[in-house]
C-alpha cells in the first residue's frame, strides 16, 4: 500500500490534469452550467420541505444561538454534505468502468481516476458550502468563529467519501450489479441519517441498540456536526468528530487496500 501511495503522489501532475478535465467537461454545452450544482440540492430541499414541512407538519428545532427556526435551512445544511458524499461515491464507482480504454492502454496509478473525481466534487462542494455559509450569515447564524472547523469537517468528509469511492470503483468492475445495489443502499442510508428529522426524534421509538448504531453512523456524525456549526452556531462534540476521523481514515485505508488487491486484473476485466 505504501508503494501505491508513493506512485500516486509521484503522479500528481496526471491527477491534476484528470481533475481539470472533469472540471472543464462536467457541464459543457449545458445552458445553466455550474448552476446545476446549486439547483440540485435546492430542489431536494424544496421537495422535502413541502412533503415533511407542509404535508406532515414537521417542525424545525429552534437554533441554539440564533433566531433561526426554518425547516428549509435545517435541511439545507444537511442535504449539501449528503449530496457531496453521494456524488463522490457515485463518481468513484464509475471512475474505472467509465475510463476502460484508458485503463487498458496506459500504465498509471489507477487510483488517480477516483481521486480526480473526488477533487472535482470537492471544488463543487466548496462553492456550495461558501454560498450556504453566506445564506446562514444573512439568516443570523453566528458561524464566523466556527468556519475553520467547517473546513475540517469538509476535509474529513472528503477523505471518508473517497475511501468509499475507491472501494466501490474496483468492486464494480467485477460485480456490475453493484451500481444498482448501491442506489438502493444509498437511499436507505439517507433515511437512516437524520437529514429530514432531528436525531432525538428516534428516542423511545426504536430499540436502543439500533439507535446506538444509527447514532454512530458516520454520515449522521457529519450531518450533526455541520448543523451544530452552521444552524445552531455552537461547537460540535469533539469526541464524535474524533470518531468521524477514525471512520474516514479507516474507509480510506480499506479502500486503498481492496483497490490494490483487486486492481491486478482490471485491464482484463474491463
């Protein structure tokens, strides 16, 4: 694994060029271009705000340190990080199969294809988060002291998502049904994460062992961290942040290890 990391670092120019290719071609010939990266999470928030906020009369909690009580904003600070995770995992899963001709003909660290997709998604996510911070400031959130920790959460989330993307990318070459299975799993994971509901809503409604599992769901830790920082304007639990870091490092190490073990026959399988 160490040698693979060294090869990847040595190919940083290739990684940079692959990332630029994604940035230049993602929304080429699209009328709205990069605006789509903002419209997608906004449309999700509007739909769920109507269904849960209007139809089911869900009530957003009051912000701890600000006069904010908006179901749309409460969802937005969770939907954008979730959308980033979904984007990285889906792009990573198709990174090898979508570049089959390149993998078959050129010798280079195959991991670069997954990392380039992640870097592209990080740029898009950074734009979305910058606009989200601006919206929360206008709404009255005292988030300025917490901005450095917002960046930390973004970085840890990127590491976690990239590890999952590495794992999915190489397994998808051998098991093509994974792309359909992952769509189902991602939808289940979405509702297992407190995005459209507060985490304390589950208290007393499900078995305690299941609630503990859902509480330490890595995406739940990420979502609640962003909500604490941006919506409530308070410091998150640093113990839970430490758990999230362990999840992220573990995902990246496992992803790199599995990728190394299964990448020997990639050219033949593709």
